[in-house]
C-alpha cells in the first residue's frame, strides 16, 4: 500500500483483533464465558480508544513514525511499537487501571502494539527506502 494512513490503520486493526482474540481466550479460560473478563465491554471501548490513539499517536506524528520505520530494523520497530502502544494506552485510559488487578488490559495494549509492529512494515510500501544501500544490492563484475 502506498498510503501511510490506510496501512497504519489496517495494521492497528489487525493488532486490535489479535488483542481481542487473546482477551476472549483469557476470559474463557478464567471464567468459562466471555462475560467473566468483560470481553464485550473491553472490545467496544478498546476499539474506540484504539481509533482515538490512531488519530493522536499514529496519524499526527506520521513523519516521525515513518522515519523511524525506515531507519531501524523490523525487530527494533516491533519493540518500539509495543512500548509505544503501552505508553499511549497509559496516557489515554490506562492510568485508571494502575491501581487495580485488571492487568489484562495492559497485555491487550501490548498485543495491539505487537500486531501493529509486525503488520505495518509489511503493509506499507515505503517502509523500505527506495534507494537501497550499496551492501544490499547485487554487484556485477566486469
């Protein structure tokens, strides 16, 4: 994809889907049903806050994220995405959960960052610079 906005939003939605699958399995494993860990409530509100974070923390600083994605390895970008997602979650709503035992929402935030970090460099066409460095291009002997 050529569009940063589309690639980043789709990558974020994949991360959100992975986090909600984890949250569903966690809910089923701990309580036997989806209501035990408020999966439906978490899915609804986390989607709204994920889209809010998309606008504030991904679309607005596009220049910095795109430069970071191009200049660092994918594994470094992956760890950056996880940390960035947890920090963004804490800024938006996570401070409410700091004093509770509802730590699974931080795992959800980390999984959203993980999904984003894996998918975004693969979805976005410009994540790899157009002019590769000399040591990555094949050379011909004359």
